[in-house]
């Protein structure tokens, strides 16, 4: 989680310059700053929660069953928080893209709807959301699942004794 914190912090800093990089209009820049602020707020809250978990877990002596159980369930909770953050940021970015399409040029949107059916667009949105969900679940399982399984195995072995 520590490396991901720094990775997402760098991503936020890069995203701060998106209006300059993509030459947003003044109106779109104002909307972008609002959405960027909302994303920063959510990320600050969730990373504060992760920080508290991270800091508290270093103060544990992991030799007792009680501490291991606490760590196991807190790790699972923080993993779910991480997934929730990913979904929230994804939907906020999707909302910004939708508003940007309406703001940039209504004519562009009309041309898109003239060439592509609304059903096709809805299917693409649903597939994109499902893809983000699957990638998030796999990412969490790949990076943290093996550690959760190891801790669970240790706790289960302590129960047998």
C-alpha cells in the first residue's frame, strides 16, 4: 500500500496539469477542477484510513492470535476500502467524461449519436465498468490475497493447537 500511495500521489500531480496538457477551455477547466477536488478529497480520506492502519500495524506484536486476527480483519477491511476508492474514482472520471462531451461541443455529441446507436454506447459503458471491476478485483487479489491467505493459515493453525 505504501508504494501505491506514492504512485497515486504522482498520478494526482500529473492529473493536476491535464487542463494545460489537453488545452481545456475555461469552462471545462472549471468543471475539471471541481471533479479533481472531489477526487482529491476521497483519496485523502481513504489514504488517511490506510495510513492509520499502516501505522497501527507496526505497533503490533504479531505473536498472539488476537493481534493476528485483528490484523487479518483490518487488512481485509482496508482491501475493501481500496476497491471502493477505485470504483468511486472511476465513476467520478466517467461522470467528468460525460459532462466534458456535453460541454466541449454539442455538435460532436450529435454526430456520435448519429453514427452509433444509444444501445451500443450503453453496452460500451457497461463493459467498461465491468472491466474496471474485474481488473480491480484481480489487482487486489494478486497483490494482497496471498498475504491474507498466509495470515489466515497461521490463525487456523493456532486454532488447532
